[in-house]
């Protein structure tokens, strides 16, 4: 008995040690899963911060590019303004030189603008228009308009232009001689092929005024100043002065054309600089958008990876719990088997002790009996023709009491059957030592096996 108890205690301690080890392993796996989740979250946060830093850097680069483009546009505008001022400064000395080279009290044509006729200067031969222009209600598309215009003696037109791509609106200009009559509300064509629409409501008298609308001479309504009669000069001198005046007009026209050309080139350069700045700005925006899209893609991938890691951690944790539960169930089953084995061993030991106690009594009974007489051993009869009858199996003599249901704390055996040794085999339920539905076999019972009744085994267990 002591050996069996010691073995049972050793088994119990071993089972408890295994349970503790399984619980410790499950706790370790749980900690590892939590550490993995924390590491994954830290990696995601680090990537997010890195992406934000890259985004801020890209925004800073885009802002620097935008500022650089604005500075380039400002520099181009300043350069264009400087060139315009230089051109204006160059024009002023030319005008002064022309005035100084002219005869006193004589009106000179500056920038192509006509002056009153002078007796001392022979006018240049005017281009005689030969074509009558067709009138129109408004300027055709792409044709600039000349307002407050007048026709000069050489056939050119002076006025204020608008709708031109080469001049500012309201800028004073003088065309080359036209090839048709100067009629308000009509489109005229110059000898070089340029076309202009003459505003019908603002025409000035032909050949009126001097210089730039009276700037260097009388205006349209001004009266020319009286001058002293010029001394008679030889015809050759008059022709020479006329040639000088024509050369001055030509130089002024060439200077004006060069100035217009410079203005056009400056505008083109400014437009090209603005276009380049716009292109750089668009490229910066595209780069920023691509960077943002790449960042969103990385964040989505990181979220998916974190979610997959969390799912994997939960799966591993569930598997660990399931394995721990299965291991605990296996240990309980083994413990129950060990208990049953210990109980069976104890019952067998008791049976052997009882048999050992009964053997001397049987021998004494045989020795005291008469020869050829039938003796009752263990309460069972034997045939009279035999000297000694064999021992018979113990037959239960107690009829169990039936019950409507199992008493509290008593497990139930279903689909049971009684074995030849008096034990019961079936499927148990309601036991603290076995799983419901687990197959078991009891030790031999001490009463009849009756369904709906509680039976007791030799070791005292009830079913």
C-alpha cells in the first residue's frame, strides 16, 4: 500500500510539474508575441516618421524651386526694364542731335511724325496712294488699331496703337508709307506689308501738327510761329539741307525700329523665362505628387504588414493555448489512468489478502470433515461423488436500488456492459477525473448490474 501511494504521489507531482512547465511555455510564447507586436508597431512608426521627413524635405525643395523661379522671373523683368531704359536713353541723344543739325525755325520729322511744310526745306517725295481701302465696322482679328491718327506728308500714318503684340496699348507709333488712301474705319497696308485699322472717330487733319503730336512743334490746333524771312540761298544749299533732313528722318526711323526690335526680344526673353519657371514649378509639383503617392503606397504596405503580423501573432497564441489545453487534457487522462491502475492494484491486493485469509479456514474445514462427505466451501455446494469441490466465483447477493437520475457527485455510465469478472465497461460523464464521453472500465461491482441503479465497486467507487 505504501509503495502504491508513493508511486501515485510521484505521478501526481510529475503531472503538476508538467502543468507548470506548459503554463510557463505558454506565458513565454505570449510575451514573445507581444514583443513582436511592439517591434512591428515601432517599425511602422519609424517608417511613418521617415516618410514625413521625406515629405517635408520634398515640400521644402518645391518651395525653394518656386522661389528660384520667381527670382528668375523678377530678374528677367528687371533686365527687360533696364534694356528699355537704355534704349530710351539712346533715343534722347539721337533726337537732340537731329534738332541741333536742323536749320533754326525748321520743323524736323522725329520718329516718323510729320511737321508743317517749310519754305526752306524741300519735302521728301510722298508716296501717292493708288488703292482705295474698304471700310469695316471694326478691326479684323490680329490687326492693330491706330487712334488719334493722322497721315504725314510722306504717306506714313502717326497715331496711338492698341491691340498689337509688339507694342504696349497707347504707345505712339509711326508706320511706313501706306499703299492706299488714309480713310477712317478702314484697314490700310504699308509698303512693307503691315496692316493697321484706322479708328474712324479720332482722325486728325492730314499733315497737321509737328513732332510727336506737338511735342517738338505745334499741335493739330496750334498756329505755327512766325519767323523772319530766311535769306535767299542757292538751290544747291537747299537741296543739301533737304538731304540732311531726310537722312535724319531715316536715322530716327531706324533707331525706332531697332528699339522696337529690342523690346520684342526682351518680351520674348521674359516670356521664355516665365515659361521655364512655370515648367520647373510644374515639375516640382509632379515630383511632390509622385513622392506623396509613393509615401501613401509605403504606408499602406506597412499597415498590411502590421495587420498580417498581428494576425500571425494571434494565430500562434491560439495554437499555443490549444496545445496547452490538449497537453493538460492528456495529463488529466494519464492521471486518471494512473488513479485507476492504483485503485485496481489496491483492489487486487485486498482480494489477495482476503483469499489468503480464507485459505487456512478452508483447509481446517476439510481436515475436520468425514471422508467422502460433501463440504460447503464459501457457501457453495459441490457434488457428492467428489472429495473436494473447486472454488466458485463470488455471486453478488445485494440488489441495487433504482433511481430516476444519478445522485449529485455520482458519474454516469452510458452504453455500458458487464464483463465476466464483474466489472462494468462504458462511456463516462459527470466525472471530475475523466472527460465526458471517455471510455472507462470499473473494478468488479458488489451488486447486480441493473440499469437506472447506482452500483458500488469493490474499492468503494459509485456509478
